[in-house]
């Protein structure tokens, strides 16, 4: 078989995966031509997410293998068009499976306690957690109304879970996570910690490398990844399993 | 839309819990019918809330404020609606599906449907298919509504519809679905009869189901 044409890899990922990807992406810049981390805040408005990602994607001139560090993210990726590029994206609803290391790990946690609010280094640093949300509402609505808004949103949650990937991060982020946990005691949420795994993101990097070399990505790819050829688009039903 | 109705719908949109019912009371005093206020002010305001929320121009706190303004207005309006003899359309069984504990949207749809003249039986959140089955048998609703807020949980709507089919109850109910990640295509794929893109749209769909729209 003649060697397929190599595609440069371009990474477009949510900031929440920045740490993990920086550890896992190959150090020499030969295969990865560009890495862009997008603002955490995009996930708050899924209807605007695809537009922002499409803009980032359309700016890339050379046909590339685009590795998307996202999940379906509340349909935030719905309608994203590959154009002249090839897309590869983890086949998961959101980043929790990527933080925990596999889709099955996520399903397991989800089945055990559906009402779980996840914290990670990225989410804590971006201030995306109930305590900072309350602090954001406070000046605008006053204490009583702000707390009512919080109650309406979080009263049925049962568990707060900190997911970290290194001992250093656990030690570093535990205090703020515990602070959030004390706030969430209001809804009788219990606090737990989990050691995350980079297995899923590692696999994403490996599959992106294989695809960029024109190789067949292997069996696991269909189950855990969505690959969109040039001219195709991302749709919700590709993620449902 | 008359100026007084427009002011009510603006107060709903702005989530002004005090101003909205005051304006409703004033309109009632001016002999505007309760039905007119509901359909041409409250539902219009909430419809706009739904559109803006989806577009990312409004967030959860603002939606909650609007819902409170709507609730306060409905308290005034409900006795008037009954006095005007607004027809009762039947029963809706409503619930957030298994695995999902988000109920803000579902509660909003409930409020809209009650306003439109339905009796709503609320199964709450994290409602398993069996819970839907038992409630269909017990309450004999004309309509079943399901809500999901996550792509992770919206497939539970499909499982619930399947369970309703397998129990032989599918023919006796119309099924409507909604929630942030749901769209008309998904609704069709899982075999629902309709999809509501926001709370007033859900109530409108329910009326269509019973031939009242």
C-alpha cells in the first residue's frame, strides 16, 4: 500500500483539558502543527459553542486532522462542519468521562449517583462551581434571592466530587474543593475525591496520530471516538450509545 | 397587542415579580379578559424568555425570576380563568426522566399547562419508566410529558417510551418531550408525538394533542 499523505494535527480543545493534553501531546512540533485552547465559558451557552469552534476550524488553511478536546457538551458540537479537514472527537457526552479516564467509569459514577457535581483543576480555576456562582449572584440579587436561585438549581444534587490526576493537584485543590463542599452541605451533598485517569485523552492523542499518518485507527476508535471525514459534520446521534 | 398587555409581557420578561401581578390586576379591572391576559401577555413573555435562554441571551437566574413573575400573575389570574369558564382539557402526566434531577424547565412547563387548562400530575425528577407506567395506569392521562436536561439522560426518554409501548399503553397517550438537548429530530427518532422547544410551546403542543389549538 502506498503511504497515505500525512495530515498535520491541529488540536482545538477546552481549557479544562489543557494540563492533561500538554503532558500527553508529543513534544516535538513535527506532527502537531497547532494547539488552541478555547475558553471554559463556551460550555455555558451550547448554542454558541459550535459557532466559536467553527470559526477556529475555518481559520486553518491546510487540510488537517483536527483533534477536538471536547465531548458533545450539551449539543455544543452539534452541526460543526469538517470542511476540508478530518475531525476526531471523543464519543462522550461531556468532559467528565475524559477526566475519569473512560466512558464506562463515567457511566458507573453516573449510575451510582446521578446527582453528582464534578470539580477538577480546570473547573476550579475557571471558577465554575456552585460557590463562585453564588458569589457572582450576590451583588446582583442580594443574599436571599441569590440563595433561592442556588437552591432551585442544586437542591436535588447529592454529591460533590473532586477529580484530580496527580497527588500534587489533589493537595493543591483539596482546600478550595472542601470550601465548595462546605457550601454545598446546605443541600446535604456529600464530598468525595477520585483519582482521575488520562487514559481516554491518551487514546485520543494516539488515534489522532494514527489518523494523521493515514492508518486505520483500530477497533476501539468506533466505540469511543467519532471520526468525521472531510465534508461531513458532527451530529448528536453519533454520540448516543 | 394592546399597550397594557405589552407591559405585562415585558414585566414577565424582566422577571419583575411585583410589577407583573400589579399590571395583571390593573388589566383585569379594565375588563381585559383573563384568557386574553394569559395568551397575549403571559405566554408571549414566557415565549420570549424561552427563545432568549436558548440563544444564550438569558441565563438560569433570569429565567427563574421570570417564572416567579409568571407564578405570581397566575395566582391572580387562575380564579378569573375559572370564572370565565375556561374549558378543562384533560390530564397531563409530567416528569423529568430517570437519572436527571433538573426540574426547573419541567416545573415551568407544568405551570404553562395548568394555565392553559390542563390538570398536571407531576412525577418529579429522576422518574424511572416504571413510575411512568404506574402513573399512566392510575391516572389515565391523555398526555405524557418528559423532560431531560442532559444528553446523558435524554436517551432515558426513549427507554421510557419503549416501556410504555411494551406495557401496551402507547395508544392511549400522546407523548411530548422537551429539555435543553432535545430537538424535533430526536423526538421523532425515539417515537414521541411531539417536541416543545420551550415551556409555552409545550403547553401549545398539549392543546394541539387534544384538538384544542
